[in-house]
C-alpha cells in the first residue's frame, strides 16, 4: 500500500522482497558506519527469518516504510520508532541505501512525507533523532526538513548530534520547508 507520494519518492509498506536489498545495505561497512552500527554478519537465511517475523508482527512502537522512486525502484527505508503515545513523540530514522541517490533530494523528499504522516496520521507532537556528529549530509537533510539541533551525546566510540522537530514548527514552516527540500544541484 502506498501511503504518500512526494516530488521524487513515495512511501509504501515494507515488503518481503525488500529483504535482499536491506540485507545488502545492513552488511555494507560504509552504510553501517553512518548508522553507528557494526555491519551485519549473520547469514541471509537468518536475517530473512527475523525480517519476516517483524513484517508479520508489526510492532506498536514502530511504523516503517519502504522508500521508492516514482518509477518504482526501492532505494531505502524510513521509520518512526520508540513511539511514546503518552508524550506524543517518536524517534525518526532514514536510510537511502542506493548510493547513487545520495545528495539529490530523495532523502529529504521521503523524510518530509514521513514527517507529515507522523504529525497528521499518528498525531505526534514531536519527532527527534540522533545522527553522527560528522554526518554532514544527513544533518543537511534533517535541517532542510525543519529539524533543529538541541544537544550532543557521546555513546561508546560515537559522538551524536541530537535534533528535534515540533509539530507547531512544522505546521508554521511547512511551505517554506517544501522549497528547501528540492533536489540539490550537482
């Protein structure tokens, strides 16, 4: 099911056929480093079993989407997780796994759609995230979509920038932010 469509991407339900690319991305050392994680080392068969379990048992604390181009190519995924209904907030994550789409506005286009869904569909009032302190490409994407830094945090070997977006700020600046989420000129 397609939830929403932007200028470059559309968000849809995650599918079992996404597993092979998700596995490739989660075993890629560069993508794993950007996600502050170690690359997966489990066999694909084990990964697929866990993947299927998550798809069949959607978690109340997580809403996830596949990101595809308007031509239907699966290029990444995004999620709202650690949903806290009492506080009306969630953490956000996004990965554009297909590197040829980096720096061209696909991430910010998909993120804008997920933000809109989170604030309207999930009735959240605040979204927050953490990104590696040196991941300037991700920070640019998040800033384009209205996220503002509010703290820094160290965890193990990683240093993170913490960012947030309030629903009131999103609603007040949505049109202006839409212009900022255009593809970068290359």
